[in-house]
C-alpha cells in the first residue's frame, strides 16, 4: 500500500492528455526508474495509451520526449524516481 510520500507527478501534453483526460496525474511510482514508471503507466492506462508511448515490440517511441524535473533524462533505465519528482511526457505533433 502506498502513502502520499510515494507520489510522483506525470505532466501530460497533446493527445496523451486528451486520451487520459487529465493534465496532471499523481501516481505511487517513487523508487521506480523512469523507464519502469512509463511501462507501469501504460499498463494502468490500457490499450489507448500504449501505442502513444511504445511500438508494437514494446520499445519506447523515439519521438517521445521525457523530462524529469524539467531536465532531459538520458538514463531512463537507471534514473530512480523520488517522492515529489515530476515526469513531463511530450508527444511531438506532426502535421502540415
């Protein structure tokens, strides 16, 4: 069981925000890596969100931009989340 001290905030933009229905989501992901948190979020949100974050093989989309506390995250597999951290999830838009 998680406590409020375990919460990490996900800040969502673009189509992901529209599908989830929220700009900010608080989740008990402290202690996970950024990569683990992204997988868990996709698992919890279901099939409408997964293709926005991962390809058919389960690899994170290259176009996806993730920020941790407003800084680019280079080490998704080793960067551990702490209570109060903010992950910003940006989906670049294409169009003309």
